[in-house]
C-alpha cells in the first residue's frame, strides 16, 4: 500500500487519553443509571433491514448504512431493478442487514422479541455506537455512541420525575453544574395548535416563537404571519410572548391560555405534577425550566419532552434529550406499551467538560512508575518488585529494552509517568530501589516497603 | 410488520444478566491490562476497504462484511462487472467501506497513521467488537468481541515474559485457576521443518504429531507417511514422540534435535529465556507448558507463539492466544516494527466461567430494595428517602405505579431485588420505613439511618 493509511470520513480513532476521558463519562453515566435501577442490555450492531427501514422517515432510510450480502449477491438481485440501474430499489435484494441507526428501534424490537422473559415495567439502559451516513461536520459523526435509559410498561409520571433527577445526578457527578433541563409536553403543543387553529403550522409557530430573544416580539409576529398563521391566532396566544416568571407562574399562564383545549389541559396537569414533584424533592445543581418551544421529535413523543442545555456561557447544542412515547413497540406487534426515556449526548458532553476543564487529572493517569532497564539482571530484579506492586493494584511497568537512561527517562516523561525506579548494582546489593521523581528530579533510596508506600 | 421480530443469524441480544457477566470479564481484563502499563485505543467499526482487503487471505476477504455505498451507488458501479454479474469484482466499485475483521490490522493502521504522536514502545490494548461473515455455529458468532494487548517497537523478550504473567494474573483474578499457557516458537517450527527437510509439510507434521495422545506413536507415524513425510525424516525427529518431562528437559531435547539448524537454535534460546524467567518469577495459578505442535497463525508469527487452554476437565478450545510478529506495520508502509501481543477469547472465557460456576453472585446484583408504591403521597415520601440513599451510592428504586402489593413484591422477586420498603400512613406518621426481607419474609420498622445502614 503506497498511500498513507486513513480512516473513513466521519469516523474517529481515539487515542489513549481520549478513550480514558470517554470512559470516565460513560462510567459515570452507567453507575448512575444502575443506581436508579436501570439494567444494561446490548443488541447487535446490525439488524435485519426490515427491522430498521421505514422507522425513521425517508431521510432516515437514506442515512442507514446497508451491508452488502455475502457471496454471489448479484445472483439473487432483482433483475428489473438491476437493468434499470435503480440503486434505491435494488438495495433490498442485495442487502438484508443494516447498521443500527439509533438504540430506540432496536430496543423496541428487543422488548417485543423477549417480552416473555422481561418483567415490566422494564428499566433498561444501553450504551453502544450507532451509525448514520450523514454528511460529516463539526461535532457530527458517522459513528457515535448513544447512552439511553428508558422505562417501558408504565404510564406513571413518577418516572418523568426520576428522569429529571437522573439528569441532575449524572451532570452533578460529572462536575457539570448548572445545566438546564428544559421540559415541555406534546399535549401542550397540541393545545397551542388547537388554539391557533392550525396544527399543520405548529412547527413554524414554535420555530418562530423560539426566536423571541433574538428578533423581538414584532419580528416573531412578522415571521408567523409570513408562514401563514393568522393575526387572530397570534392574538390568542399573546401570553406566550411574555412567557416569563417561575415555572408555576408559567404553568398558570398556560392553564388560562389552554383552558378550552382538553388535550392542552391534560398536558398542563402532567407538567404541573412533574414540575411540582421535582421542585419539592429538589435538584442538586441542575435548573428545571419550562420551554413551550421545545418540540424535538414531535411525531414521536406523546407526553413529556426533555432537552438539556449546557451551563450558561458554553455555546453548545443540547447535551441530552428524551421524552414519553406511548406506542413505540406497536411497530413490532406489541401495542399499548408506554415508554419514557432520556439520552445523553456523549460527544457534546465531552466537548463541554473539555472546554470547562473539568476532567479530573487522574482520568488519564498512566503508570505510576517506569522501572529503568540496565540489563537482564536488573530487569529480573525489577520484575520481582513489579509483580508484587501490581498484585497490590499499583500500575507500574518495565522499560523493555536496555537503553540509554536518558532515553528511558524521556519515554517516561512523554508518557506522563511521574516516577522512575532506577536499579543498578548498588541497589541490587543492598536490596533497595532508587525512586526518582521525574518532575522535581529528587531521588531517594528505599527498601521494597518504602517503594510500595511511595507509589501507593 | 406482521412477522415476529428477529435478529440476523450469528448475532446476539444480551440480557441484563449477560451484559453484567460480560462486563465483569471485560472489566477484569481491562484493569489488569492497565496494571501492566497497556493503554486503551479505539478504532472505527468500519475501515476503508483497502485497509482490510488482502490482509487475511482469500478466505478472509470473503468473510469481511462490506458496506454498500450510500446514495446512487449504481451510478459509479463498474459497468463491465455489472453486465457480467460478477459479484466479487463488482464489490469494490459499489462498496468503499467494510466492518473490521479483527483488531490487529486496524491497530497496525493506527500505529502507522499516528506514528508521530506515539511513544515507542507502544503498549496498547483494545476491546471492541469485530465482524465475520462466517457460517454461524456453536460458539462461533458473526459479531464478537476481541480483547487484545500488544506492544510494538521493541524486540525485548521481557515482553513475552510479562505477557505470560498477564495471562496468569487475569485468569487468576477471574478465579479461573489452573489454565495452561502453552508456548512455542516459530523458529522451533522452522528448525523442525529443516530437520525433516520439508518445510511445506510442516503443518501436516504438527497436525499429525498433535494426535499422539489419541492415536499413539504408530498412528501418528502412519499419518505422517501418508502425508508424504519420509521415514528418514521421522527417524530424525524421534525425540518428539517422547516429548515429556519438565520444560527445561523439553528444551534440552529440542536443543539436541535442532543442533544443526541455526534458526531452530535461535528459537531454543528464545524459549529458554522466556521459560526460565517466567519460572523464576513464578506464576500464581497458571501452568506454563512447552508445546511444539502449537502452530497457530503460522504465516503471521515470527517468534513466540502462545495459546491458553481452559483448566483441565473443561472441554473448550483455546481461550486465548498470541505471539510475536516482526513485520506487522510494513503493510502500511512502516517496516522494522516488531510487535508481540496476546488476545483473550471473551465468549469462551464466559462459557468456562459459567460452566465452573465462578461468576461472583454480586455481578448480576440488581437494586438493593424496591420501594412499594401505595399512592402519590407515599411515593413522594419514598422518593425523599430514595434520593438520599442513591446519593450514598445505594441502588434502590420505586415501583412506578400504585398497584396491588402482591404484584409489587412479585416484581421485586423476579428482578432478584432482595428487599422491599413498605410505606403506609403509619410509617409516614412516625417518620419510619418498614423493611421487608423478601427471602425470609421478616419485616422490621426502621428510621432513615437504620434503613440506610440495613441497605448498605
């Protein structure tokens, strides 16, 4: 191979320091998922195409990575589509499997397939990579991890309460204080659509309303009218243009605004329950906020909608999101199974923690000491100590080759190993070890117990 | 979707208990990799096809999963191959990416691509899934994890010594005492080939010799002659038919047998060094053995060859393997970079630990207690306690719905949750909690501190 080796665009190699930092985040999420009673499952990287196709809309179908059938795949290819050179139509006859696009559809498939082994309500978490043939750009990759926690089999709103607490607990554990957990409810949005008399304009409405801070009330109204929302409708939702105050004040405003909408009032009641309980139980560092413009996954969620924003001052899209969906598993033949879940955006959380310099120094800690290699006799003497240190849980290593001591120190330095253990004839004769602090340069002579204590 | 959902053959869903057990093994391997100074890297699930193709032989190329190009892939398809319906030749024009087949080739690609950021010797570990379009069978999957530790950039045999210690440490940590780490050396095999005067017959020779236990000396000799190995050659290697005794006795026999082969004697010296040092440093529970029939990956390894057999009495193929390869990165343009590494067979190790009943009970531990839900007031009272218990690191959960208490106890029971916390009006009035042991049925009334202590 003549050309320099490379990896496909949109994918990444992770260096030791990067893996360590990612693992730190994943481990923190995992520990807290389990503390909240969620159990891990794992599903295959690829699913039968029929499991995935048609679940994410036309755009989603296009972005799913398809796996070419093995062997003589053209033998079974649809001849008509092949002759017509119709790539889209040919695919299903030369590809039976596809890489998972998210963790939600495989989870729904898992629940239906294993429903007789599962105790409901089923609290599961799943932390695995997903793949999308999206155009790569800053912060958007073709392979990335999703970290999801969902409960299926119960409509209890206490779960929404606990999921807000879970967000608070995880971000607090990560030292990421002051995230905002935004909450809304699909039924509130339906209520607003009813009130403005145009459910097909709902997205345009929320998108415009979301710009209030930037373009002001007049700007928003202008945009709404341009999108075909009537002036009459805009007058009706006037309270949303001054939607400030505490959560309970906001809920009170919504309650007046949506008084005529049965579904809207149901949303108000749900919101009130969740926000009251969360407030009464208290959050450690997160801030709960009600955001009526929050409409992510509109076709998907049926109740609560969540989104998490990074602490103020950090320019970053949402670092988490989720909500209630009432009919996820019906696509696989199991109706009436309500679910609610949240997701953590690993890559963005990583960037935020990096930007705020919040990774603990110990995360990327390399070996504690490098044993310098002066030759086979010294190496053997070193490995006797190394064996005992490792048994005590201390990370240490031997430089494998007899090399100039300067080169070995330099190696330790570049690897961020803080100590070197120097062993020569003198140390071997006196059954001791010279421990050199590679930062201060200080060197002391110790017996094994002293060495062990110094490196503990 | 009418049909029952399923997953592609050769892939697996992992239930919470299975994930927990797999994670226990992976975590044990990981901790010990790091204790020995190995650092984690991760590479993308798919590589550019040119990175993988041609690296595993013709059979390997066939077993690599190819990813269909996105969009109108037929527009760029090779017209001649398309017209000829030549699946094999067409592939490269409709597929540019492929799922990784192992971790070794991506590692070699990583080392070359990032050589300027890496400090050599580079001790890396990698625990990620790989995919092979193999015919699925018992214990062979199309998606499975590999757990590899390798060092590149040094020829020091101390690394082989440490890798044997690493096997010993990991398997001892897993409670898997008495595994046999078999060792051989590619140069010994070359020496034997020289002695029998037929290097093309080497595989036939080792395969036949490996059957000594089963078919006896005469049977083996008969098979060798059938395979075209001369009687004269067989006489020369007679010592291998009585290849017993301690490792040093075996090395002594080899040293006499291979006296005329320069390469063979080099292999003897390497083996002697590794075995002597391993023996002098001592192993905790593993047994080191010299096996001259060990020839895995013959075209690949250039020095030491390792394979690990499960403890006696467990019928299972090798649960680990590895060796020294002198020229791995040259395929990507970086010659003269010697490497040595070992791999752990996660799926088989899982089966062995399961068979020997060695998974610690705590591995699959679910929540410590389920708080019974009698209604919203009780649930709120419960969540106040739950919040504090979780902050203390105790896994507890609330049954989300108000349901019959029997149903809630049954749920806890099926989830293997050992305790239920019952909260009614009495408990709320007295600011206490009734803790029920779901195994013994015993129930006691406690204040919060008592509850916390009981669940710690």
